[in-house]
């Protein structure tokens, strides 16, 4: 405890027999002591008696007290009372009018008692205090007692050892414990449901410094209602007597639970609105199914749940109707956790398919299309929440509340969003159900869009890959390598295509197309042009003439604009005839020289019509390389095309001496951005002996 300074000690209990500082109450009452002999003469006169009656000891000693202090009309009464005390030995207490030295009359509160010495002589001791002072003290004490007992504010008094001395009824009601559970006990024992070390530290600081703590909010779960949080406004101040001696602490508690809950509910309402706004902005930013599921899982953790899992019915991903009864297979597309190390490994990698029986809660949620809420989970509930291994891990993580809400979009159930609380102390309630359903409803539309896009993208990619040729890597006098990379997940499949067509006389036609547009239509148009190109190539038409026929054919297709580069290599003549239809020029690499773009007539895209095409012949001898590519390899939104073409030439020069297969891989790694927004078709040919 210590002391605040040398003049204001803060002692603990005094050892047996030791003197303790006086109470300030006697000083406040200024009690006077007067002793009379058996004749009624004053034989002892205290300093307080001089203060109370006005006479000095020299003036009072040896005189009859009645003649000195009482007016004549009260002599008989005071003599009678004096005789009763000295003869019977009974005490007398009461107020009596006394004449002050200044001539005034004052009511003085007396307690008179008989004294006997060792010789048997009788004396009378009178203890006296001003009656007005006594009445004021009595009134203050009575008022304080009433205020404490009837106050709606919880009040307690602690001694310097932080033990409870007094507890009023209001504090008993607020905490839910009778006074007997407090009195004589230290704070840490009586209020063990609080943060005891922090509370004791604050109390000791107030005791030592005298600086009060006022209106500090404390949130706890008191014995009166251990299932719910309560809020108190607590204040502490040091108690001192009139002489400055530290007596202990006063402890007051105001129950502000209703105000706290109203503020909490308002904050939660704002938080829910913010969460919905955040979900609207952050869920569905792409058409990738896995990304959309992760965005949903991440947005609800940790604001709404400690663990969130997005489970999509495997049947929905396959385009089949969801079962309404029996077991159901769920594909876990995303899991998010506030403490990942505790639970993420319980779910396996994203995309894992798990089949749950009809009695599992997530299956019930999907079958009924209604939320499933377990405010308080028990060990018996966990096998219905997860499979055996995951249930054990969730139990170890401390799952205590569970909520599953269906993912329904356009009348079709897609799966369920499963939420769990492990460290969040409050269980899920109806407000949480409403919020989770709102989030799931919005997210389900995004998931359905991503699912539809994924289905269409898969169909287009399958169609496009089925149309890509199976090229021989070696032709007479020519070595060929190629690569095709579809667009990234954020864009649709395009219509890029390449081919190496064997011709009569050991010649080879090298073609790269780029059909404008995307999706299945672009892939289908590419298939039509592929067939037409192979047919015209079989006629051994010059490149410009072949492009002219293809231009007329393109005018009738849905995808009217298509760029193309058409080359015919003749190994016997050591030359290559090249025509462009609005396509980027090929790059030529000769041994010992850097790569360069060929300066060719660009032409116009197929489908424009009415514009002639031109053929340029170049020498193409053993060791020379020609790179044909679609614009997806070099075009980006951030860089000028000239910069990107320079980067292409630099990459080609750096890989010129490599094997063609390795050159293709290196070019894609150096130039192709992650998740590129356009298809890439790349074909590299090298003349050989």
C-alpha cells in the first residue's frame, strides 16, 4: 500500500497492543470531560471543557458545578440528577441547558457516570458535547446511511487492503451476490469475474495517489447473468478523515447495460451495412469460380464468423439438378479462417469433394433451402457438421456456434455457406442469420455467373483445342514448334489459331489466325476458317490469292473481322512467300544477326472486302528462323505496341540459339503476362538442310 507522504500514512491493521492514530470523530465532536467530587465541586476540567463552557481550569476547579454552569431555576433538577448518578451508579444521558461564561445558554449533550477510587470515594464523570454538533453528526450519519442503503447506485467501501467493509443493496442486485459474499474479502476474490489484475492495479493507484477514477466502463459477465455481457460505469475515490488519514476507498457502480447494448446494437447495425457494402464491392470482381468463392469467404471473416467455408454442390458444377433427398456431394471451393493454423487443414485443398449424408446439417440446408442455426453446439453436433477427422479438429479449435445458409440463385440451389465461431464469444443469433442470408443471396448470383461463364469457357476451350492441329515437328527442309495459350480466367476464350499444312512439292504453308471477338462464336468461326484455309492450301494457291478467297468467305460469317498471316515455304527454292491480312508482321532471325520485323504490306483484315492482298518473297535458307504470332503475345493495356515489339525482338534474339521448343517456352515466360487477357498463338519455323 505504502504512503502518499510522511504526514498522511496509509497503514494496514495495527499489531496487537500498538497505538493507532485517533479517530477524527472525537475531534469533530470536541468532547469535554469534567469530574466532580461527592459534593459537586469541580476536581477535573479538560481543555475541551474550557472550549465548550468558556471557563478556564483556574476559574472552574474547586467551584460547585451547578452554581458555575446552571442557571438558578435549574439547580434543583441538576442536583437531583447528580444524586441519582452518585447514589445509584446508573448512567444518565441527555441534553441540558448550560450557562456559558459569556452569559448565553446552550444545550449540551451529556453522558454522566459514577466513578470510585481505591479508597471508595465517589466522583461523577461528565462527558459533554455541544448538542447542535451532536445533532448535526447524527443527522449526517443517518442521511449517509439512508443514501447508501436506498441509492440505486451500487456502493461499497474498501479498506486499505482492498477488502470489502460495506456493500449496499444496489450493488448486491447489480452483481447478483449477497453482501455476505463480499464482506471481509479482497476484491480479487469477491469479484473474480472481472479482470482482477487490472482492477487491483487501478485501485492501488487511486489509494496511493488520491487521483480518482471516474466513469470507467467495464464489460463483464456477472453472477446475476453469466450468459450475457453487462456494462458498468465504475468510479473509485480515496476516503480520508478530517485529519487527512487514508481510511480506504469508495467504490461505486452504475449499471449501464441497456445503454451499452443499444450502442452495441447500433454499432453492429452499422457494421452489417458496411459488410453488405463491402461484399457488394468485393465479391464477384471476376468470373472465376474459385476467386468468387474466396472473396465471399474472406468478406465474412472475421466480422461475422471465425471460420467460413463455401460449399458448392458437385451436381450444380456439372450442370445437373440438385438432389432434394439423400446424400449430396459438395465441393469446397474456398475456406477462410481468422486463425488458419487451427482449422484450414481440416478441409483439404480447394476443390475437394466430400459427400455428406442427409442428416448432415449442410445437406439439410441445401435440401430445404433454409438456414440451419445451432446457437450452441455440443460434441454430439460436430459429426453432423463435418466428417469425422474435420469434426475432431473443429472440436479442438473450440467451435461453439454454427450457421449454414443456402446459396440460391435464379431459383436453383448451388450449395451452402457454412459459418462457425470459435473465438468470437457470442453465439450466432437471428440477426446473424438475416445478414448471412443477405450476403449468400448476393454472392450466389456472382457464383452462378462464374459457374455459367466457366461452363461456356470450358466448352469454347474444348472446341478450340479440338480444332488446333496436330502438327509434325519436322517437315522437308523445315523444323516447326508451336504454342497455344488461352486467355486468363478474367476473359473469354478467343479465336487464335495456327497451322502448318503440307503442300505438294515438299512445300509447307504456315498460317496464324486471330478471329476478333471471344467465346464459342469466335472458336466456331476459327473452325470454319481453318477448314477453308486447308481447302485453299490444297489448291496450291499463292498466299495473296488464298487470302482473297478467304476474304470473300469471311463476309458471310458472324465474326466478320479476322487477321491472318499466310506463308508458303519452298525448301527447294530456299524462299518463303508471305502475305498479311491486317496481321502483325513476322520476325526473321538469321544466324549471327539480331531478330527483325519484316517490312511487308499490312493489308486489311479478312471480311472488309474490296482491298487487294500482296505477296512478298524472302530468302529463307538453312539456319534462318521465322516467328509468326498473334497479338496476344505483344499487346498489353499499359505499354505502347512499339515497346512490346522491341521486347519481342530482344527475346527472339536471346533465344535464337536454343532448341525451338525451349525458345517457345522462354518467349511465353518473358512476354506473356500472368492471366493474360487475350489468347496467344505462336509458331516458330527454322529452315534446315
